[in-house]
C-alpha cells in the first residue's frame, strides 16, 4: 500500500516518537522548518514534540497521542520524525494499526525509527520511508542529494535510480556547522556480483534485531535487505548482528543485501568488510553491495520500506532502480 504523494501546500507533521525534539538546537529547528516550507509544504508540530524526561524522551501515552493524531488528522499528508533515539519500540504494542491502515500517509525517518517503520509495514502493508529526519533539514550545508532524493521518493510516482553521491561527510554537523570535512565518494563497493529484484526491507541493523521473534518483524522472504549501523557498531558487533538476521528462516530466500556506509568511528575498513561478508555462505549466491548512501553519514538517500528494487551488479558497475510499489 503506497501512500499518496506529497504536493505543494500539503501539511507535514513533525512528531518525536523516540528522542524529544528538545535535543535539537533552536536555530536548527528554525532552519529545518524554513527548508520544508521552501519546498512548498506547511509544517506543524505534535503537541508533545518538545516534552522530555530524564531519558530525553516522554511518556508512551504522549508519544502515542502525537502519532495517532498525525495519522488521524485528514489535513496531515506526511509525517517526519524529529530525530532518532533508542526507545521507539516501547510504542509498538500500543499502536492502533487499523487507524494507520485506514489513514495511510507518508512516514519518514531513520535510525531508531526503523522499528516503527517495519512494524507498520508488517501489520498494515503501508510503505514507509527510510530517509531524512526533520532535524536533517537543520543542516546549514544541506546537500542537493538529500533534498532531491527526498522529493523524488515522496512526490513522484516514477521509478528512480539509487546512485552514489559525489562526496560524503561524517562530521558531527549538529555541533559545528562550518568545520566539516568532505571526502570524495569512490562509489558503490561490490562484494558479490549478480542480478536481483525484490521488496526493500531494512533500516538500522541493531534496531531491526529488536523485532526478532515479535509480531512486528516483516518477513525477509524474497526481500532486498538494506542495513546500516551507527558509530556504536564495529566489525565484530556488525558481524553477529547480521548473522542473527541470516539465521531467520525466511532469510534463506533473500534476493540481495545492500549495506550503508559505516561511520569512521566504527573503524570498519573495506577490506575487512569484504572478508567478513565473503565468509558468509548464506550470501554466496546473491548480490551484496556496500558503501551506499543511507544511514548515519551525510548525505542519505530516501528509500521506500516495502518498495521494489531491481539490482544489477556486474563488471564493477551497479544499477539500482527503486520504485514505490
């Protein structure tokens, strides 16, 4: 089920189902609001978006109220999450999935929001979007890659190519907006060549694994799995987190694996990652591609969870075509 496309004049609601928007600096909130308005959207905020406790979040009840209100309000056409965090999975057993199914609309975010997105897809079939958070638009030097990727995915019905960015950065932009280092992007890293197509299922790897054994975990049967992790991950933890997913019964029918670029603090080198992945017999027969632009480095693409991907990785070149249904 694909939500209606965003159009100029549409209302975009900002909610904080994980960490409170209070952790985002005021000037970044102002800039993010201005950016979204410059794209032609009207920005509104959930009632409890700034409320926070000692865990930099707020109660399950208040976060649920903002989530349900955003889906219930007929004026709201898209929902952006303020930022990621650690605790969105607290909400899953309290969600009115029938309400969401009856009021399908765009939901965009990444990182901890993965748990909410996968649960919604598993329970309703609604396509959600792994992409920029509201706070992402507070970057002083926001790249065209992020903007055009978001607009292409959320406003356009046509399939689009998932291409590498020209350059990337891993600086803590929210601390220092001007002192940033950009690196030339060498392109996608093909670990195993091949052709494949299937449903896109994925997001943050550690968050995906929180759903194992629950009713909120989508099937990996015939899926194109896309995964990334943040700077809390390193090679060993990534290895066992991925292996845990590959042990799921439906994982034997995976069609391909796409891996987002690692943050520098992870100390994951290309050669070590290739060795790790080549040592997994479960991946021997499918395309595996790394260093893609999604996750916790900048810029990040917008990918439809539950959308369709067609992948060709041959002769050192990749062609990844994404469609929303």
